[in-house]
């Protein structure tokens, strides 16, 4: 069984049990019963030979009450049967070299071509054209995703010379805060409410950095798209974000392995500091290009993840060939 997000558990009333056509013994603390109702995720955790999550760090985090959502005890009891395998992305859909949605295709060896995509994105969002960093957000606008904290940090981002293009939908209070920021900063902040797959591709190709300040994140995909497109991820140090982005500390930058910026603490101080670090790094053009290139050279395709799943299935079946 693979858990994507422990927050979504499939909990229903006891009246659901007779409709499942399960034997009566399944209604027990070691079956589907959970707090007097039917718990589908809980039942899966009890029954599965092996449990996987979509990142190794999340596999450890869900043993903690802060992330386990009430099921941390059961997860802990399964011990080494709980594994983490990072999600993959499809290079046929997400490749800047042959993406039909973007203005100017490019590769890690032709990063200069990204400039045309940035200019096009500025025009599409009605943003002022300049050479400062253009941050993007493609997200559900919810508490889990840290979008309330982003709203608090927008004035800081703009004050340091950054701009923001945002695409998403979600909580009405957060949407209102973000729209108010766009009104305060015309030409510097632009918000699109909704979801547009092609626009998401153009944002990854034209943005300089993608902000992913999630409070918890089982894996995350937008930071993987960012890596593939040279759109540097700025991420909270949690779940799959911690597993897939190498922080641009001094040693990592000098070694040429840094792929983004990580921060701890999804609050104003944490995110505003990360934004400041990103803008300072952007000002060092050679270092920024090095981070972009290191990210684009990462392999988070299903070739890697799929092989890990296949090996796990062989292990379950007792076939080690």
C-alpha cells in the first residue's frame, strides 16, 4: 500500500461496514474499525505486507504525532515494513527541451534561451520587465502549503526587488490576502486563480525560482518540475522537499551540488530569510547558473522510482532474481 497524504484517511460511519461485504471479523481494532467507524487508510496500514510513502523523510515523519494524523502509533508498530520511495516525473510531459507549451525550448547547455520564456511570462502576467528575480508559485492555496505565510512575506519579497507570479486556488481567506497583495503591488505581483496545466509549464520555464513553503509535503511535484526546468526550488525542509532539494549552503555551492534553497520553520522569519537568500544567490550569476544546472542534471524520472518499486515487489514475492 502506498500512502500519499496521511491527512486524507477515508473515515466513514459504522453504517458503511455492512455495505463492504466483508466478514464480521473484519470489524475489529485490527481490521477496518477505527474510532467506532470505518477507517480505510487504517485498514490498509493493518493489512498491507509493505507500506510505502512517496518520500523517505515522510516515511519517518508519519511516526510522529505532528505528521501521523492519529495513525502514528500504527505506523510505528509496522516498523521496517514502512518504506519511502520518492515520486517520479514523466520526462515526456515535463522536459524543457521539447515542451510544446513554452515559447523557447532549451537544455542545460542552452540556459540562455530561458530568457525568452521569462519575458513571455512577464507579459502574460502583466508584470514589469526587469532583470531582477521572478518567483513563481503553482499550488493549492491552503494552510498545508504554507500559503498563509507566503501572503505575509510578499511585501518583503517585493521590497528586495523580486516579483511574483502565482497560479492556484483554495482557501478563500488566503486567496483574498494574495489578491490584496497583487493590488498593493501592481506590476510586481500577479495572481491567477484556477488551474491551467499549460500555464504551469510556462511558469516553470520562465520563472527564476519556485516557492514551496509547505508545512508538510509527502513528496511534492512542483519542486521536481522546477529542478527539471532550471527554476530553482525554495522549499521548506520537510518530507519529499527535504529529500529532493540540496540546500545552497557555501560548501554545496562550491562543490557544485546545490540544487535549491531549504529553510526550517514555516513562519515569517523562516520564509522571508529563504527569500532573502534566494535573491542574494540570484545576484551572483555564476553561482545561480551552477545551481540551475545541478538541478537540471538530477534524475527524478520514473526510471529511478519505478525500478525501486519493482525491486520492492520482488522482495514481497520472495523473488530476488
